[in-house]
C-alpha cells in the first residue's frame, strides 16, 4: 500500500507507512496494518488507511482515515461486503474532505460526515445483495477512525473495536453492537467467554434492510498515544490489558499491528484477525482548528437494537 488502500487477500498484510502532514502545527503519524486468514477458508476482513486531502490553495492534508470491516461469517458475501463498505466509505470521505478547500472541519460536522459515510456503505452492501443473488444477505461490521491534529473521531457499527493506548493504559472507544453488549466495557477474556455464543449475535450491521445508526465517539489525541482498530478475531482472544501491553511494547505501529495478529493466532482465534494501529508521534502546542479540539465530553455511545442478526 502506498499511503491509501484496502487490504488484499494475503496472509500477514504488512505494509509500513509513514505519513507526516504537510501543514504547520500538526501531528506526525506512523501507521501499519496486519491481517491473517486464520483458520477460515477466506479472508473476509478488510482494512483501510488513507490520507484525506483538502483542495484549495493550501493543497494540504486535512486528516487521516483508518478503518476495519469484518464481513459476517456464516452468510454469503462476507468478503464482498467488507470490501464494498471499505471502498464506499473511503471514497465518500475522501471526496468530502477534498471539497473543504483545505479547511479542517469542526468535530460535530466531521462526526455527521463519518456517520453518513457508514450509512452509504450500508446501503451499498445491501444493494450489492439485491443486484447479485449469489451474495444476497451480505453483511459486515465497520469501525472508522478519522484523526485530526489533536483529536480523533470514531464511528462504528457491529463488534469491530477501536482503542486508544497511552503509556500502558487502554481505553475502549467503541461498544459492541451485540446481544452480549451489556458485558463490562473492560471485561477480561474469561468474563467474555462466560457469555454463551448464541447470545453474542450482532444487533447492528452494514447491509441490513434499514441502514443502522452508527455510534460516534470523540477523544483528544495525546503525544505518544496509539489508536488501535481490530476485528473480533483479535479482541475475542486478547484481553484489553494484553492489547495494551502488546501495543506499548512494540517499537512501531506496524510491529504493534503484526504482533496483535500474531498473538491472536497463537491463542487460537477461530476467525480472521485484523489490526490497524496509528501512533501519534508528537503534537505541536497550537491546534490547527479549535473547533476540532473541543474539550467537551463526547456524547455517550447509544445502543439500539435493529433486529436479530446472522450468526457470526
């Protein structure tokens, strides 16, 4: 991958990328992607990393986009659904940022755009099944992160997760949209395993007849923090504390992503395993746009059920 792209179908996608924003008063980000088919027959995860550019006279980068999409297993078209969602959401966000004339949008405005990108991706996945009966019922999860100079916005549907890791501490930025979502936000693997598998079904997913409501979270970025996106093939077998330990000890974002996937395989994941990591190297004292760095507490992640789901 040369800066932008969706991962392919090979084992252990390892694509180190360094991107430094070319405007003043900004962050430097290092990010990496790792993915493995695991014990499954097909790689139904898709991973995304892209630089979002403004147009206008500045010709500058506005933000970074990361994403993980996990095609739902047990139904047809999981691979097609995840890749479709990644393409549509990336294309919409890239086009929208290009129309901003080099201006960094406010947090609320950017949040609405992320939710709209997820909505459009859901419609595209649904229509994919309508046009092609061989993948009727295709579905996927989605977790999207947009990183600005000093803040990150996360939109998600399903059970792919986002975390922020800083100095050995970890904060989960998303809630799973499953029938078992009432489990504690920082549960251990032992606690999660106590929930019967039949209760761990998605209640929101992309491709449903009615587009699902995406949950949105916002956090300030701190120097040295790492934003981590993973599919459930990773977090099903790695506790939050272990994810924090692996990411903190890794010397680079790419190595962190690779080791998360590698450890998931070692611990016997039964699914594809995908991780995207983005490390904030430093922040300058002056923010680019105070609107995108609001210190107000983010809105709580709302949980609403939109029907039963296919077994994952």
